[in-house]
C-alpha cells in the first residue's frame, strides 16, 4: 500500500462517508427542487443557499477526522516520540483533506451545471465556499488543540448551529451565510475575505500546535 492509500485508509471513517453522503444529498435536493415543486423554477440563488448551509457539514466531518488516529492517547505519545517532521505530516494530511473536499464539491457542481443550470464557478465558489472552509479549518484546529476528533467535530458544529439559529446575532459582520448581506455588497466581499483570512490563521495555528510534540506526549 502506497503512502496515499495508507493515509486515505487512516482518515476513512463513518463521518467521512457521512460527508460524502451529504455532498450527494445536496445535489439530489437541487435536482428535485423543480420536479417536486419545491420552487417554480430553480435559480442560482437557491443552489447557493443549499450549498452555503450544507457544504459546511461536509467540511466539518472531513477535516475533524484528519488526525483521528494520531490523536488517540495510546498512539499520540508513541508517534510524537518518533523522529519525523511534524509540519510535513500536517501539511500532507491537510492537503489530502482539502483534496477530498475539492472532489466532493466539484463533482456536485459539475452534475448541477450540466443537469440543472450553468454555474459561474468562480463567483459561485467565492460566495458559498468560505463558510465551509472556515468551519473545516476550525474543525482541524479544534481537534489538534483538544487532542480529540470529537472536540474537532463539536466546536464547529456548535458554531454552525448557533449561526443558523441566531442569524448572525453573535458574529455580526462575520456571519457565515450570505442571506445576512445584500448580494455583491461591499460587506459581503469583506465577510468572505475575512473568512478566508481566518482559514489561513487556523492553518498557521494548527502547524504551531502540532509542532509542540510534548503537548501530545504528556496527556
């Protein structure tokens, strides 16, 4: 088994399969909007809303599981005592997770593009992906800080539920979903750019935390 196959096996879990199921489900919902008369005519706005609210769950499920095996108490101490480059492992597993998200995202968009209506990929992606990426990065960071994939799952899920129920009362201009902003407004652009900046910050913090091997050895 090659390195890629081994890492795919390590991150394979029921939650990763659930993420794939959610990615399929959101495509099915889009395909059935008109046939089931949920809307008179499927528009881009409907698809954006579905992806904004559902794809973050895909990102959370995948990214919270990236280090599930390594963070087990009986494994982490042994692993962190080995002579290897922590940053290299983290970046490799991170890119694997992002690659899985890209496949699930693009496959669904292609099906919708050719079956329902044309999707302006760049604009659509800028609108719907930042919330999912931010919560996915938060899931990875939370799992590393909390030394548990359960914490990595719980923190962003709580965030997602809170945002869904309160419509941004707690976060204001950093509200996850674009229904709190006017379309193409400066506030929406600022919001999406800040969410992407938070992703970069979470990745840097993840690298710094994962590099502290004593943090995982002394449990």
